[in-house]
C-alpha cells in the first residue's frame, strides 16, 4: 500500500513549507525559465532605481529666494541713501521732467524774482506765480501764489515758496501741492531738505526769532529759540537729521555772524563758528557731505559730521552765487567796477578747481557740461575753463536769467517770456 505521510505546514500560511535544502535550491535555479522582456539591464536599473528626496531642490530654492531678498534690501537701502525723497517720488519726478514742449513760453507777470536750475528742469518764480519747465520746454507745473514778496527754496524733488514777511507758504513737487502752510507769526526765511524735512524761521513772543523743523508729513519735529540774535538763514541736511542756522548781531564796529549746527537732540549746538565783522548771506545744503557758508569775501565748506572745513577768500565782493550738486560758481567784482570779474569754480567738497577773469557786466552765469555759460548785456557766451570764448549768441534786451537746455542752446528768461537762443 502507498505510504501516506502528513505534510508539514507553516504556522502562518496554508501552503506547504518550502524545501530549503541545497539540492532543492539548485533544482529551482536549474528549472527556472528566463523571460526576455526587451529591456536592457541598464534600463532596468534605471527603472527600479531608488528615488531620492527633494531636499536639495528645496535648499536651492531657498538660497535663490534669500539672494533675491537680500538684493531687494540692498536696493532699498541704496535708494534711501541716494534718494532721500524716496524711490517713488524720485522716479515720478524723473518721469514728469521728461518730454518736450515748445518755446516761447509767456508769463502773466511784471517781474521775475528768481530762477532755480535742476538737472532736467528749472523753476521760474515771478511776482504772481511759480512755474516748473522742462529743458525741452514742457510746462510741468504752475501755481499762482499771490505773495507780495515770494521766495523759493528747492531740494531734490520738492520746493517751498513762502511770503517773506508774511504768514503763508506752500510746498510742492512736480506732481502738485504737498502742503499749504499758514502761521500766526511772520516768516523770515525757510529751507527744505532732500527727504522732505523743512524748517521755518519766524518771529516769536518773548524771543527775537524761532526756528521750527517739520517732518515730511508736516509734523513738528524740533523747535529752537534765539533770545538775543537775529536768525537770518537756515539749511536742512539732505538726510533731514540736522540743520544749520546763521545768526546776526551788531556791535560798535559793525556786524558779527555765527554759524550753528543743531541735531534735534538738544538746544545746544554741536558745532559753532564765529564770523567777526561779517554777515552770512547764504547757507546751502546742496552738497550731501556738508553745508556751504557765503559771506561778502569768503566761501566756507563745512562737513556735517566731523566739521572739517575748506575756505576760499577773495579781496573782491561776492556778486553772484550759483550752486548745484555739481559744485558752486562764484562771481566776485569791485564795488566801483562791475566789469572786472573774478569767476571761481568750487567742487562739491569745497575745493577750488578753476579761477578765471571776465571783462563785462555779468547778468547771469551757469556751469554746465564743463563749460561756463553767461549773459552780458545783450550777448550770451560760452567759455572754457580758462576763460576763452568758445561761442556767442544774441539774446536780446531784458534778459534776467537763463537755463542751459542743450550744449548749444539756452532758454533766456525775461520778466514775462522765455525764449530759446541758439549759439553760433
């Protein structure tokens, strides 16, 4: 009879227990049938390769994001340093100043008070309105002020026009009015910084004068009072963190002036300089590094931080002062002979670069494109840095000021019209 034996079973499966002896394994390999699926061994390795995680890709993306974020931060910091008025207002000013118009441009006025040149445009202030005109002749902005004695002070993107001796002022940029100011006290002088901070010198109860500093949003930032000396000039640093003021007092022999730099933390000046027997006519903060002080025979450049100074002195009297971020141009002449002129060009750091002579009455003068442009009587001239006449043009009668609109063209401004003049 057949010999029946009970088959061994696994504890966890109903299938018979596999025979794992060496003989059985050899038999399985021998009887194994290989099937060709048409896929090479290398492709099989790729098909069944282990997929790695995406940590490296995430890390790379984060590094790219951080690099972009850092670049954006650096750009914003750079804009804050080099564009105190802000990126938006600076770009807006640049955009509005572009484009052309047509000359001549007429005014409804009787007298031109002042003209201030900027890089791509210029301000014309007359007895009835202030007008902003691009170099191409486009009328960007016009405002009728109605002031009896208007005075204009400008900064990188904004300007303030105030009624000297009155109570009103207006701040505007190329896009329109930013602030309208009405005070109880009379305005003596004013200034505005590149970041929009502005300062007003006014009369004050129980004091000779008061200096009030306001932020860009018209919020009061600082006040300073003078109990004995008159305050006649003020300048705001481009960053808006300091102001410079000049005071005037009298003695038996004449006048004494004083320059003071204040930092809004104390009523005490952090820097003071005396000008004995002199009157400070003008303070300018056109230069980012320092403030310029002009008297009848001196021109001082004093740094805002370490207060290092450079000084120029001339025996003749200062007749014309034109300043910009490219430097200053000064015209000195004799009191009894206005045709004997000494023209001095000073760098933005207060260094004297050129000195030359010019014979003739100078009505207006400007430094542009490494040349000196000037008007004398009915003639316009272009001079090189040695004083040699390069080109001439007829500008007609009544010229008060001018603006250089191209290398060989100027816009001549009279009391009621702006006309373009081309050099031969």
